[in-house]
C-alpha cells in the first residue's frame, strides 16, 4: 500500500523567493553607495544559508519529498528568468545605466575640448566586492576602447593616459598575467570595462 501523501507536502516555487534578498545588493547597491554592501551581502548570504539548511533538515525529518525537491531546484527557478532577461538585454547594469545615463551625458557635455577632439571620460561603476573588484564606465567617442588590444591609435592612448593621470581612473587594456579584462558595450559610445582578479585591492 503506497504511503499517504504528507500533509503540506507539495511542489512549490515560493522557495525561489528566498533567494531574492541575495540578489538585491547586486541590483540596488548603487542607489545607496555609502552603505557597507559587502557586509550587507555577507549577512544576507549567511541568513539565506541558515534558512535553506533549516528547511532541508525539517523537510527531511518529516519526509516531505516534494518540498525537498522544490527547495533544491529553487535556484534553477530563479536562474531561468534571469537568463531570459539577460538574453533580451535586461541586466542590473543595463537597468542602472538606463536610469542614470542622462546624468553622465550632462557631465560629458560640460567637457570643453579644443579643436573638436573626441571625448573620453571614465566613471567609477563598481568598486565593491560583489561580482567584480573593479568596474569602470567608459565614454569613448572614438569607440576605440572596443578594439582589440594594441589596435588603438596614439591619440587614444594619450586620451586614456590623460584620464588616468587626472582622475586616477585608468583604462588598462593590457592586464598582468593573473588579471582578466573585458569590455562590453552598454550604450552609444558607452562601455563597461571589468577588471577581474586584480593583483591588489584598494
């Protein structure tokens, strides 16, 4: 005779909601940049781990197999919609850029360059320890930042060097052996330069 279904034992997608607070710092940290988001992320991670481990133990003890499976596949239930959003260009970076683009453009327009020189500006994009250590928003009117390393003109190299010396926000496309640099376009003449696994931390 089959074992009767345990009371409250059913498949549910609501466990995926438990992981939403873990995503919140990645999407919202730039709204309140003065907060200690590294500590906030750590606290959220620990609380989520405790909640998931506790629920696993309870469901195992009560043999609620459907809830147990639901809990185990919860990350996939959250990952699928995130992947779909990313495929259509909706990410935390793209949403942030859409909401703040005008302020960057206004600052760029205030840049007075002689002789119609192409504008090159950098802005700190992410200096926390969330997904990446360094991330820089680059406005490059020449779009040379997207070229393969070494294909940039001497004029571009000079603009990048000037920005580095004046603002201390350097665009380095020639990383050290244990570093990885990626450049991705996020808007017209706007790029995000990520520097992963840097040698030193601020």
